[in-house]
C-alpha cells in the first residue's frame, strides 16, 4: 500500500498548480475582453509628430559667425571660438588652475 504524499513540498506543488490554472483562466478572459473592446485594431502609422511643420530642424539656428582665431574659418561654437579651439582653451585654463603635483 502506497503512503499518501505529505509534506510542505507536496502542499506547495498543489497550491502552485491551482495558481497556474487560475492565471491561465484570467489570461484567457483578458484576451476575450480585449478582442471584444478593441475589435480589429489597425496599426498606427509612424511618421512625423503632429504640430511640427514639414522640414522643421531641431537645434539652434546657425548664427553665421566664424572662429576668432586667425586662419581658422570654422563655425563659431562658444565664446568666439570653434569647438576645437574652445576645447584647447579649456584645457589650458584647467592646467593653469590646477596646482602642480610633486
């Protein structure tokens, strides 16, 4: 004669099986409700956002300024300098401000 299954693992397996059955039943019901409410839904066409005119570009408008360093004809980025010369100036200022390590 076989012994009846007992113990915490068996009881957890039984509870888990009931939860899985309930979960599947709920999932099936949600799918039914979704199809009843939504019907045949057509995918939304992706495109430009409404309210923005065609050809609209983000960012700043070009100022027309050029770098103030003689011989450099690149576009102005900040403080009268192009991006390259501005970064060079920042690094020089940083080196001057930092105390020399011994």
